[in-house]
C-alpha cells in the first residue's frame, strides 16, 4: 500500500530516506523475483 508519494523509499520507523529508481517490470524480471532467489515478498498479500 502506498501511503504517500516520494522520490525515495522512507523507513517509517527511523525516517531514513533511500533514493529509489522506479522502472517497468518485464516478464523476464518477474521470473527472477521468486522465493527461490531470496526474494521475500508475498505477492498474494497485495491490497487490490
């Protein structure tokens, strides 16, 4: 869930800001973002 738009990722606990580049996700990229590649994100829990 996006709670505000920024030019970076912001740690809500510490307030630290990390510059971020946003780009389109390709089908090839999507093949890499899996648990077996140490990607720890549950795509099924995304709010729609």
